[in-house]
C-alpha cells in the first residue's frame, strides 16, 4: 500500500470527500475527524498539568477514533459501494487508520485503564491491541494493486493475509470481555458498579479498535478487487453483540435498572458516546403525551394489599387512594418540548375524594397553572420485565435530580426518595384510560 508520510494529507482528502455522493452531515463529520486526528499530539496525551486531566485526554483520543469509525461506516453505506466513491473512502480509511496505529495508539487504551483494571486483564488486552496494530502494519506493507500484474500474485498475497491475520484476529478477547460484563450485569451488584462501567468503557475501546482493523481490512480487500462482503458481515455480527452486551443500558429490566441508574448519574464519556454512536437509547415514550392514565404502584399488586392508584390533588400534592374509576385518578401526560421522555403530570381534581388511603399529603408537583421552571418536570423510564411473570413498568424521576424518584410507602404515603436499589415500591404501572 502507499507509504505513509507521517501526516494525513488533509487538503487532498477534503477535496475528494467533497465529491462523494454522501449526505452533508457525514461529509462534515469525516472532515472534522481528519482535522482533529492530524492535530493530535499523541506523545503529549498522558502528560499532566494544572488544566488537563490525563484521563479525559485519553478519552478524547478514544472518542475521536470512534467518531471516525462511525463516519467511515456511514460513508460506506451512503455510497452503496459504487467503485469510484468506494475507492476514495478506502483511501481515507487506510491512511487515517494506518497513521493512528503507527503512533502506538494501543498504548492510549492501556494507559487509560492501567490504574483501574486488574493487572492480568490489562496485560491480556495490551497483547490484543499490539496484535491489531501489527496486523495493520502488515497490511501497510502489502504491494499496491498496480504492482501485481499476474492474478496469481494477487491471490498469493491475499492467502498470506488470510492465514497470518485471520478476520477474527482480536475478536476472542472482545467477546470474552463482553461475557464478563454480562455476568456482572446478571448479579446487578451496585457496589461493583464503578468496576463494571470501567470494564464497559474498556470494551467500547477494544470494540472500536477491532472495528478500525476490520475497516482497514475491508479497504485492503476492496483495493485488490476482492469481494469484502465477508468483512461487512462479521462487522455487522459484532454490532449485534455490542447491543446484547449493553442491552441493560437501553432496555433496563426490573433487576438491571439499578445499574442503569449508576450510568445515568455519572459521566462515563466513552460509554455514552459509544451508545450514542450506535443509537442505543431507551424507549421513546412520546406516545404518552396527551393521553390519560391511571398510575398504579406495583407495591400494592399483591393479595395482601389492596390496589392503590396515584392521585394528583389540588395544592400540588400526590397521594394514593383505593383503585376506582373516578376521573380524579386520571392523570394526563404532557411532554416537555425540549427534553426526551420528560413530562408534566396534570389532573383536574379540585376536591379531596372521600376514600383516601393515606392522609399524608406532600407538595411534590404543580397540577395547575404555570409551574416554576423544573419544579414539576418528571423523567420517565420504561422498565422491562426480568421474567415472563413480571409486567412492564415505569420509574418516575425528578427531571432536575435523577437521584430522586417517586416512592410508595407501605401505608400509601407517596414521597421522593433516593433511587438506590429500585424495587416494587419505586415501580409504577400505567393503565391507559379510554378516550
């Protein structure tokens, strides 16, 4: 392949990218990645000073790599693998990925996690990163297509590539780490949440490195006029595995929601960017807006406790009352126009109903008039059943403080409480009221 000059030729690639039949957002992202990558001083990444946290600077490099991988995949999809645009995109991939790995980019991941992850695991993944870097170095040494006249010579080099560096190089380690993460999620031990999320961030890094390796390999096979569909299939399969490993972060269950909360509260930059890049987001609840529901606490769904329904009362109070078809317990959801899955809750209860299960009223929400900013905004999360015996339910968080959610006491008292260890007392069922 073409020998690297030590820098990426921004001017040449910017002109060529401009001619690609891709969306402007993809074009802007590709050019932005090229600008940022060439301006990166990897030798200075780990240095500390008063203004820069070295961990955040490592994170910046990893996030940049993930952004480039996304832009390259999006560009390949947009050009529909037509020969001319495919050739340009493959040149961009080989030069950028080759440039990054020529700078010992593997050390970025290792240095980022050395102080956090067990030494034996770090050694294992140092070897993985080094192996992927060697693969790319090997592919950089392959001759250009113009220098291979007989077809047999081209076939020989592809045979060497397949035997020396098979397509699954580095994948075993990524899959192993994914299984370790899934095992920790099954236990849902909040005390080990920090370790779990650091492992997940390491997983995101390794998955990105492996994707860059596959993209480079795809570009090489395409430049040799060889069908690279097998590479695309493997990459697609790994994306499915990514979704499976991280499922608890976009489809939390009644057990794993306690871990979801830990991610929600803390600033896991690498992980959140990885989720955003793969569009792994919680269920969109916009269909709730403009509709009325009875909101029932799961705490009272037993044969020992009578069913109770949430009631919004005048003077901005919540309380629970015995289940009934009284219109007073019909609560309307109104979506906040600026925040996803954030709602105000409204009712038209102007008198206190007779059969109230609890006399304790607490000022938690504005149910009429113009509310103070943020005082009655609620973030709602759909929580999926852990077993077939459970029902889909919801958690209702204070939108301005995700450490507080609605909680039903055993005596029917409703209050805000910490979201630590969510359980049936913090789960709510929404029963649609017919129009």
